[in-house]
């Protein structure tokens, strides 16, 4: 049995250079937060201090996801619905289920 792909690589989302740059900058900040947490663990930082930084990184990633979902709904989902492709609704529901675990 074939494994299900982790992403739908056959689909793409058109983004402006500015939108792409904004998303990448946010991800770079989140990546920096994660590296900072790793450094704290390596230096045996106090657990509550590490957990505080983990909560901040988690909040930043959740915020990124909310913005990306909004962009997806206003762009891709709306476009597909207008063209008559209602399967995008099931895809969106499945995606939201995964994010809300």
C-alpha cells in the first residue's frame, strides 16, 4: 500500500513577493526562538524559563497558522468554490481537524 503524501505537492498557492517575504520572516523568527530554547536546554536553564519560551514559540506558530489559514480561505478556497470545486471544503475541514488536535 502506498503512503499518503505529507503535502499536496501538485497544488500551489500564488503569493506576492511581499507575502512570501512576510511569511519567511515570521518563520525565521520562530526558528530563532526554537534555537534559543535549544540553547537554554544546553545551558541547563531553569525549567520554568524554558517553558515560558516554549509557550512564546508555540503562540508565534499558532499566530502564523491563523494568518496562513485566513489567506488560504480568502484565496484558494474562495477561488476553488467559485470555479465549482467543492472538494476544497472537505480538504479545509480535514486540515482544521489536524490543526486542532
